[in-house]
C-alpha cells in the first residue's frame, strides 16, 4: 500500500527547516526550488498517527504573504481617475511578482500530495497566509485535504505534539485580515493620492514627498504631535509648599505636606503661620505593616516592546526583529501575544530546568527548583492563541549576537521573575497634624529581595529608617519652612510611551505597532532625537513641520462637525479594530464591515476635498512660512 | 399684610439666619399676591427662600444689620487672627482651584472643548511606563495591569479652592477651603451660590472655610454664573501669561 504523501508549508524558511528537523529526527533530503534561493523543500518520512500513519512528507515554506490586493491597471497611475473612485473601483488578488516561484512550487507539489498541512504562525495574519497557501495548493490539486498545525514555539516535543493533533484552518480570522487589507488599500490609496496631488506643489521641499495616509499612521502621528504641542505651549507657574523637618535620635526626618503644593503664596504663608502658632505637632497615626513589591506579570508583546526600548536601548522594531529571530531559532516562544497568564497545563518547572546551565542565572533557577518556585501571577488578557513570551530552551551566549543576547536575557529574567516570590519588606507610615495641616513620612526596609535578584530591571530600595513615634505624642518640629518651585513641561513622547498610548487606544495590533511607528519616521512625519547624554540619554519623538501641518490642518478640516470625527485621533481606527474582532468571532460578516467602513471614510474623504483650503492654509503657515505652533 | 411680612421676615431670620430687606419682601409679596391667599406661611417661606437664593444678596438682604455683615477691613493682612460674629450670609463671586496649576486647568478645558473627555478615558490616559507602583500589602492579590494609570495631574478640581465672597453690604473677602467640603468645587458651586458663615476664623485677611464654619444654602445668580463660565478660559489664560503664575492674591 502506498504511503500517504503530505505537503507541509510554513510561514518562513527557518520554521520549515526547524520543523523538518524535528519531524524527521534530522534525516531529510533538501531540494532547491527554481527561482528562489531561500525556500527549500525538505523530504522525509514521518508518522502522523491515526488516520494517516506513516507518511512521506515534503516540508516547504512561503515567505510571509503570497499575494496582494491591487487595483487593475487602468486605475493604477495617479492621474488615471479621481481618487474618490478608489472607494469602489474593482480590486483583484494576485501573486506578488517576487513570490511567483514560491507559489508555483506549492502548486506543483500539491499535484502529487494527498494532504496539505499548514504550519504558518498561529495568529490572524498566519491564518490569512494559510488561506493563501491553501488556495495556491488547490490550483494544483482541487481535492487536496487541508489541515493546520497549532504550535507556538519550535521546541521538539511541542512540534511533534502539534503534528499529531491537527486542526482546521480558521476561516473567520483569515476573513478579518482580508477585510483589513481591502480597507487599508482603498482608504490609504484614496487619501494618499488626494493629499499628495493637492499638497505636494505647495513647497519645493515636498517635491519628492509622498504624503501618505493610513488609518493607523495618522493617529500614531497625532499622539506625537499632541505631546509636542503640549510641550511647546506649556507655561511654567510658581507653586509653594510647606516642609517640616524633625530630628530625633540623630535621624533627620522629612515630613511631606499632604497638600503637596498650592498655587497661592498668601494661602501657604498663612497656613505655615498657623502651624507655627500651634507650636507642637501631634502624631495621629503610626502604621507599621508588611508590604511587598509584586513580581511582574507574564510577558506580552507590548510589554516586551516597551521594556525593550526602555532598558535594552533598542527601538521597538529592532526588539521585535530580534525576538522573531530568537523564536525562529527555537529559543523563545512566539513573540506576538497578548496573553499575560500561563495556562495551567504548562510545565513551568521543566522550562526553569532548561536554564540551569547558565552562568548568570543558572544558580537562581536552581534555587527556584529547590524550594523558591511560586506560581506566576495571572493577568487579565488571553488571546487564546499563544502563551506569554517565555524561553523554550537554554541558549549558550556563544550562539547569540550581541542584540539577541540582550533580548534573550530579558525574556529569561522576566520568566524566572514570574516564577519567583514577590519582594517583601516592612513599611512604616507616620502621620502628624501640625496646626490644621497634615504631614506624613514613610520608611521602608526591604527584607527579602526574591524576584528582584534575577529581575535587575526593577528597583526597590530601603529608605532611611524612621525613629520611633507613638500615636498621640506631641513634638516640636526642628524646622518648618516654605519652599517654592516651578511647574515643568511634560517631556517629549518616547517610543515606549507611544506604544503604551497605541495599545490603550487600540491603534494597530501588537504585531503592527512597531511598523506604524517606523512608517511615520520613513515618511518624515516624525524624527527621533536624543535628549540628555551618557547613560541617561533618552530618544524622544518630535514631529517635523510636515507632521505638524498635517495634524493641525486636519483638525481644522474637521473642526466644528457633529460627532467631532477626526483622522488624527484614535477613535475611528479603534472602532475598525473592534469590528475586525467581530469578524473573527463570527458575529459580523466581512462584507458588511468593509462596506460600512468604506461609507464612513468616503464621507470624511469628501469633506476633506471640500475643505482642502484648510489643509493648504496649514501647509502655508507651518511649512512655507515656517510659522510657530 | 404688614403682619404677614413681619411673620415671613421673622421666619427667615430665625430658621435661615437671613435678614431679609423689607423693601424686597414687600415687593415679593405684592408680586405674588395672587398666590398668597390660601397658601400656608410655611410654603410661602419656601418660595421666598428660593427667590432669595437666586437673587443678589445686595438687593434681597438688609445691609443694616451689623451682626450679619463682614468687617469692612476684613482683607487687612496685618491681623493675624480674628473671629467673625455668629452668622453672616454671603454669596460666591468667584471660585478658583489653587491645588492645580492654571495651565493644567486650561488644558482640561481644551480637552472638553475637543470632545475628548466625553469619549471615555483612554485618550486622556497617561501611561507611566516602568514606574508602576505595584506595592501591595500582603494578601491583596488583585492583578495590576502592566502600566499603571497614575494621573500626573489631579484632573478633577481637587482643590483646595479660593473663593471670593460678598455680603449684603457689598463687602468682599477672600476665603480658603481649609478642609475638603463636598459642595465646594468648580462646576459644583455656581457663582451667586449662598453660604452662611458661623463664627468663622479670619487669618491674615482670609476667611477659613471648614465644615463647622460654613453652611451651604445653595442657589445661584444665573446671569453671573453664565458670564463666569464663558469667560473662565480667557481669564485663566490671561492670568497665566500675564503673571507667569506669580499669582499671589
């Protein structure tokens, strides 16, 4: 009896190779394919278990999306049609030019295989790529049986498990991606053509500039501009406060005013005088209690990007690229996840055990296994597809590049911290009433560092110890003075803050946030500048004149409209993102969502056309005349 | 008629400590004469009180009662401390939040103007990356989110507030909210709202407002309140640019 022939297709060549390694036990033949130097076909035998049993397997891959959506030729050049037509012009899907060899390979292989197993990444995008692969395979063999492997890292046992418990492709998720692709194409092309054609001629500096619009790009730019304006328009003000010092047992205790500060000097002076008139302060509360600093939550993509940019001195796009590479090499789990809770079924101790050989944290891992292990905290998010990012295998530092080492170390330390105990301490709060005013002092002694020993990114230090105070006792403060200060402007936006804002406002997905930031940099809407020097240097995001003109111009275009629609604020995009989730869950149909969004954006488009003079005025003001905000 | 007017005046003075101007009361009774016939005195008192609270005290109260007036030199900063007589009715002419910077108040107004505040909190959320204060006492196992929301400015009008008050004779005084009071706040306490001061302390020319020394009577003067609201942003802006925030009283 002939063995079943199974075709496997992964999302990237490296995954194909890693999976082939595991399934074949290292015994496979490699065939080159014509027309592409990266994609290979690996041929080997593998037993998938019932019902297929022993199979002859060909494992290959694509390189990301196979196809793209575009307008037919007659709509393609910028002056071929009024941009508004693009909202309803026909579109067609075709294989990308540089992917034809890959597509052909799949079609050809499908002809003599009975079944197809999709090994694309398990997320929305992966599901869509899987659908593309399936369509391509059906071109070669209409009767091919299609299955999907569900996996989230390339560790051997996990891959073998996945191969023996195949599932179906998730059509709904693929549909949601298709909807998003269509919307991005139509809306992006229409607005980009309109803006570029109308605004490019206004100044020579724009001659080569494509003024693109994207429903994620604009709100992202909006955050940067908004913060920039807050900094620029800021007015400093003087404030006053009262500080009280008491020396006891040679310890100088600073008591902080419960009002913190006030913006009325006469009132503060009067309040201080009434403190002094009272002469003695009275201890109203002494509260000594155990306190703890919580260990971090399991790692999500957004958190990895924010922490990465903060502590590893890499930008979010770079962090993701490196994490991606670490995943492909099998060292960490899939780095695109929203989940911040570990599944009950996962064997955490086994994962910790893998870290024992490490020079830096092997000892700590040993301690966890001996007795210090604690169940990780569970966050509130679960994308039902991937676990939190965690190390899968130990990676010897010699096999990693400098950047890979940094990201890998962070992922491991974070994971070990999650499996540790909270840091424990003892805090003392003393509250006193002085005149009619309340003051307080706080002391902290760190007793057990626990997770802090491995998670070097968190700081929690003991403060000066407080002397003894008894409730009800009176004392005369050593000093009571007025201090003054000035309010300071907010800082320019940093990349981790921007990611936080995008996340909170539903702009992009964890998978695409870094790309959107990168895109508006490429478009010269924003620039990254270094502030401060040495170790304290931070990179801040500052909009260019073009970026400012676009956002302020657009705010004028929509000023005064009912419902205040806005392309520079996140509301519309957030709505779209929520509707994509509806498509995924099956509660709404793809065509519906697409149509409704197109209708809404078409209206905004028409409005933009009508009030184009507002945008032009902003360009005149900020770019041509170099006016200040 | 005179009898009724005296009765009303006595009622308002004894139950509400409001020395109503005879002229005003006379006027009130004559304009509501159609109503008064079968109406019990208690209901009529209520109506009068309501009118008084929405009136200007300089018209509705008598300025002749020395026990219910502010001293004319109340602003004198050389007086360290003094007590006001037992009960003085006053109305609010201005209210300011001295716990937040003028600029942060301007920004808050602008957010409302842009319609962002009503769109939910996300857009105004400040994400303090990294310095999440996740100190919890033992046993509180509530899961914190990754980034804590730790509003960098006290966003609501958190106070304390500085008020300008006016008595029936038109004398004005600055008052400071010394301990938090529920009814006092911007957009909470309208201009023209009425208060009763009970043996309030005055320190360096400022009346100290505490729950023991103030009764909020409510009411407002509609026209003044409208004007105050519509001019608030402009006043804040003017102040913040003119003085650079050196806003000593």
